């Protein structure tokens, strides 16, 4: 058990917005312990790009896959943040190796034969009390976290609206393995919630809102503030669940703090 590596904090430079994101230092240690320089490292769920960055820093070859079409941009962005991709006025982004992006589904060469009988085992994981609070309770908590004056900040566009116009949604969609508890929940206005649907992450929604054809981003800084405040309050709830203050907040008996 490793206890010397801390979780990714809400204000950390490496944070991408994925609720399941793990620290870069943890991935570096795992890769160092299980591979040698020049080896291939595979991450079939590379949405937040931590594995490619860690592998590149440790001189490993790497392959990243994700069903989200924004994964390529996140990989290049994080490589740039770590100083492994640099801007060049003539050539744009410069990288010491080719980054090959493939979007065409591969063709099977095994005549679609099943290699082994399918076996599915669904194990119910025990959930902590804070993971089982109702939708209404999560809305109570997040409305306080995202409060601004007499309204609530939308975490997708930055608009401030009355609480009645806000809708509870997932940060990472359920279709993309997103959890159902409050650490993966956020309040959005109706238009943002409909645009996000069940396939965009919160980061993907913000990119959509900024497109000229959509033009729905009102205040990006305020949207990010809403996200950070919601995350901090959710983590506080997890760590202080049994306190009277937390129970009052869950029940909707506490105003903005």
C-alpha cells in the first residue's frame, strides 16, 4: 500500500475535471515498477491523458484509447503543460515523436469467432452513506455550493439563475463509467443539461458552449468557479457526513456558507 501520494486536488495544475482522475505521480510509479524504457504502455481509457504523459516522461512507448473524441486534445494539452510539446510559429505544436491518431474502427481478422465463452459477474460494491443521498439532497448541497447572490451559478455556461431552473446532472456521463454519487454531480441550467445529454463530459460541454454556432457561454470563469465550489463542497460532505452541520445542509436547512 502506498500512502505517500496525495489525491489530485481541485486546484491542482494537472486536474482535467475527471472525477476518477488519479495523480500523475502514482501512474509514474506504477509504470516504473512494471515496465522498462522502450516498452509499450497501453491505456484503453485515456480520457484524462495521465498514462500517456507518465509514459512519455519515462521514455516508454504508449498507446491511448478512449471513446471520447476530445481525448486527443486533452493528451496534447497535457503534454504541452508538461513541456513535452512546444509551440512553433511555423509548424504549430512540435513533438519529438509522431503522435498518430486513428479514428477508423479496426477490422477484425478472426472471422468474428469468440475466443472464450462470455462470462459476466456483477459484484455489488458496498456504498458509503454519503454515496447514497437522494437527488433532492444532492441538489440541496450543490445549490449552496454554487450559490451566487439570490441565484445559482450554472457550471456549464456561468449564468446565474433561480434554483428552480437548475437541473442535477453527471459530470462524467454514466455512459462513460461516471459514478452516481455527489462527487460526480453538478447543477446545470436547462439548455446546458440538454446539450450535454448522456455523452459529453462537463469539459466537453464547455467547449460546445464556446463554439460560434452555439454561443451559449456566458461567463467561463464563473462556470469554473461553480465547478470548483461544487467539488470542494462534495468533498467536504464526504469527509464530514456525520456532523450536524452536514446533515442540516443535506436536509436543506442550511443557507449559503
